[in-house]
C-alpha cells in the first residue's frame, strides 16, 4: 500500500478521472470543472490518496480557507470527495485518509473543519452535526414586487461587484477576485443560476440558486448563496420566480441575519423551521479557536471572558474560571458548545441560574458557523 500521502502532479489527471468514475459512474473531468477551487494543481498537497498496485483506490480532499467569524479571522478547512473504489471498501482506507488530513490541518494551525456530509464515517472520527439555520420557503404568490429593480445573469465581468457584496457578509470565507471568478465558473457548470440585482443601475445584491431537475411536483429552487441588500433581494424574487417559472424559492438563513429572517417570516405562509446545516463539523483545537475569537468574545461577555483560562489536556481541553473548571473531551460536545444546536435554542434565555463558568459559556457561545455557499466541497 502506498499512502496516505499527498497527490503528485503526475497523478492529477488519474485522480480526477477516478473521482469522476466513483461519483458520476464514468471516467472524465467533470468533477474538476464543477469544483475548480478543489481540483487544481495549487491544491495538490491537500489532495490525499492511497494507491495499491499502482492504482488510486481511495481519496479524500480538503481546502484550507480563512473564515471571518464575528469579525475575527479563523483558519479552517473544508473537506469532501471522500471515496474508495467499490471493491476496496470496508477496509478502513477512508478513515486513514481523514485522520491524515486532520493531522495535517492541526500541524498547519487550522482551528476547525467542515465536511459537507454526515456519514457514519465522519461521526466515528468525531465530526458532529452542529450549527443552527432557519429554512424558509417563499412561494411565488407570496413574494413582494419591487420597483426599479433590474435582475441580470451574472457574468465574469461582474466578479468585482460579487466580491465586494460578499465581503460585507459575516460570517463568510475570505475571497479575492480570482477566487470569486473560479467559484462563479464552477457554480455555473454545476447548473446554478447566479443573478445580480441592480437598483438604480447599481449592484445591490446577488443570489445563486439551483433549479430542481425533476419535472414532477412543485418547482422550488434552492438558494445556494446570497449577499448584499436584503431589501433589494426580496423585491427581486417575484420577477426571478416568474422568469424561471418557479413555484417558490428556499433560503437557509442564519440566526444572526435577523432582519432578513423576520421579513421572510412576514411573507411566508409556512413558518421557518430551525434545523441543522447540511454536513458535519469538528473543532480541532478549542483553546486556539477561542484565542482567535478573543476580541469578539470579550465584547459578548462584558469583560468576564478575560478571566477564562483554556488549556489542552491529554483527554481534551479544559476551561477554567475562578474555582470552577470543566473538561471537554467529546469532540461532538465541543462542536455543539461552539456552534450550537437547534434543540438548545429554547434554553438560550435561561442563563442567570447557571454556575459562573456555565453563565459565561452561555454568553459567548454559540458563534455562527460559516455557510459554505459556493465554497462547498461536496460528498
């Protein structure tokens, strides 16, 4: 067996063809075209493989990304395309690859990883379904009509405006112009429609959505990403649904986006549902992540956060405040603590009856989980 190890440049075409064959049932390069931010020669060190008898039999890829959470820069990684050839499954190759990926991430100082999947494989390695989002579906007849709104298909020349609008979002992954162009191209190849919403001639917002392929039943598009003015976005939806003959559009809205969520609630006949985001997440180093978020967590705790001590231990991470301390050894519990869980929203107001350490943790957590949007690394 050769690996786990990083891909060599001479093996790039072979890997792309292998991944395409496993996920699409035929060799080719479609996967690389759809996810050009992952399958690129500049990401070779993060494309892990195992070979047997000179043939790639298993693969896992990740993409390091710098996230902005509560205004703080947090190094992270997106993981996906975890696969093994059918005849080699059940032998632990994928687990070997993912453990190798996590060791590499920890060595580079990445604080958490997001996997766009929730298989038992990921759960066994400590990744958890965590985070909170609100799913809202706006029907075609429920969408308000806007004035002086122009909606146009986004082209590469619009990338600068898309980058600017996205840069105003929080949380988000940092993007430069080159990355925006790459992600826009990949989304287009995957079949997403990306529209720029202009008000008085100026780009105010954008949205990117996938139209269901099945002709049966209602035709409701899933919004993959949006940014910019929520008012302009909302006013554009009536004309968008009419142009694409949609019965509705579904948004996953994060709790911090309260204004947009409240506006959607007013127009949607079906109340939004609180749910877990797609995928799983694992915090790699809790003290280091807390350190990155220090400026924001100090604001949330009225200064009490400064007295919190964090330190790694053999079995996990210990948080201490005054005479209290708590050991966090379960990776899934750590993910729930940091990024929250819909089942715990109802307890969010019951803070003052908790012990001092518990009260502080309730004040500073959860923090919003970055919505992957175009940055997704699938499977």
